[in-house]
């Protein structure tokens, strides 16, 4: 209800002019010479619109939510762009390379994801347009739930019990006290930070590795390239929340996996390209890595012939650790459009130099 009330005010500024001016070009208003010319002009003139593209998400919940919140702003779904000059905001997940450069009057590129690697890989991305990511917007609860489940799965040796069940084997395994189990979190941002806060009451030892050092009560902090090896050396269950950047691509490879203690487990819910999959398979098969729960992959969907599907120590999920839920995200999208229209920085403005 609050959203609808606020949006009425916003939408007036997006509605096609009806009295003394017409926007013959997005962002530029011209006086009408006569009412009949004005009527003709408004037929020709593109409205300021929002363009949606996602390879994973249905547009309908977004159409419903955004046309309710922004009734004066037409909602298009690629490839039905209308007049490309009228597109003011692109709300996108993994758009085709080159798509965004065809929109000359963009004022904001809004990622449906918390990550923006899917945008930054486009060599033709218009880099002068603000690129904005989702800040939590419903991801934090889901990612933390997944990571909590994964940590408990490995801590309570559920993968091994599952394997025993396939052999009809009744065999209790040694229990490790929670206070002797160390969970290491890569990335202490919005999502990694939320997970740490929710994990701590369970009594695990916790540590984090990030670009800059953190002061989080009860969490051992490691930072920078020099902090990675000591961080890994004490991590028994590793959970990856990093953004994918040139610095983090392939960060989980044979060399770094070898730094983990024998039997350590991996939870990757960030990006497939963080992990060198062949190196993980080798480490699993050598018994150095005890198990892996993987939500993201180098190639998605994971090809049917991929060895992860049938590996007894690997749990595969189809990139669902955090799913875009329109009703939880729309207020952030609307607020960011408002901010950009007012000339203020949006929440989640991506720092192109850092890459996240
Ligand atoms: P964020 O708030 O930007 O946090 C990123 C964290 O990573 C920060 O703590 C940052 O360090 C750290 N970091 C970045 N580069 C680093 C480097 N080179 N070395 C060490 N640490 C580095 O991002 P977020 O919102 O938590 O999202 C994290 C990622 O989760 C997204 O980028 C996305 O890939 C992934 N994700 C996946 C799903 C899914 O469904 N599987 C859903 C949502 C998000 P500083 O704090 O020092 O800057
Ligand atoms: C999903 O993977 C995201 O980046 O939000």
C-alpha cells in the first residue's frame, strides 16, 4: 500500500505530457505549437519506458508489480522494445551481448541479480550509464538458508549417511563438536555478512576472507591476497559468497583447494567460474576434499554428461540459492529509479573499477 501511494507521485513525472509540452525525445521537452500538432507529436514520441530481459525470470510478475508502481511508464519485454529511444531503464539478467548498446537514452541498467558479472562481460556495455545491483532485496534470507543447510549437511555428515543408505549400511560416524568446526566464508558483503550473523548463534568457529579487513564480533578476519592462505588453512567448511571479478575468477583451483585441511568441504553459491571444476573433481577423488554442494557452474544448465551429476560426494542444485522474487525486489527498483531521476546515486551502484 505504501509502495502504491509513493508511486503515484513518482509516476506523474514519467507520464506522457498532456498539456503544454510533449517529449519528442526522451529527456527533452519541447513546447507544443498547437494542440493538433501536440496530439500528432505524442503519437510519434516514445514514452520513457522500462525494458525487461531475463533468461531465467518470467516477466509477468514484474509487469504486474511495475505497472502498478509506475503506471506512466510502459513496460516492455525484449525483443518487443517499442522505440529503443524511449527506453530509460533496463531491468536485466544475462542480457544478450550488445543488447544494451542499442538503447541510446538509458539512464540506468538495473541488474536483477546481486552480481553484475553478467553485465560486465559485455564488451559493448554502455559504461557511462549507472549500473545498479540488487542489495539483498530478498536474496540474503535465501542465500543464508541455503548456506546454513549446507554447513549442517557437512557438519552432521549427511552426505556420508546418504552414501551408506545406498549400501544399506548402518554405521554411526564420529561426531565433531560444533565448537571444533570452523566455517570459512569468502566475501563479507551484504550476503556473506547476513550468513555470518545467522550462523554464529549455532556455535561454529567462524572466519571470513574479504578484500578489506573486517571487524565482526566473534569472526576471525583475513583479507587481501596475503590473507588467503592462512584463511584456507583453518577452514573446514568453505562457503563462497564472492563476486566474480578478474581477481576472483578461478580462485578455487588445485592450488587453493590443496591449502584446505584434508576432508574440508566446499559450498559454492557465488559463481561457477570461481571454481576450476576439474581441480575439484581431482581433489574429491583423491579424498582431499570431503564433499561439495554446488549451486553454480561454469556452464548452466549443467550439461547432462557432467561428472558432478553422479558424483557421490557432490550435491547439485540449479542456481537457486537466491532466486529473484519480484514482490521483494520491486520497491528497490522503484526507489532506485526515483533516485536516478532526482540525480541521486542509486543503492547498489556498481564500482566499475572494483568490478562489483
Ligand atoms: P557484496 O555486498 O558486494 O560483497 C562482496 C564481498 O566480496 C565483499 O566483502 C568484498 O570485500 C569481497 N570481495 C570482492 N572482491 C574480493 C577479492 N578480490 N578478494 C577478497 N574479497 C573480495 O556482494 P553480495 O551482495 O554479498 O553478493 C555476493 C555474490 O553472491 C554476488 O556477486 C553473486 O555472484 C552471488 N550471488 C549468487 C546467487 C545465487 O543464486 N547463487 C544469488 C545472489 C548472489 P570488501 O568487503 O572488502 O569490499
Ligand atoms: C544471482 O546469481 C545473483 O547474482 O543475484
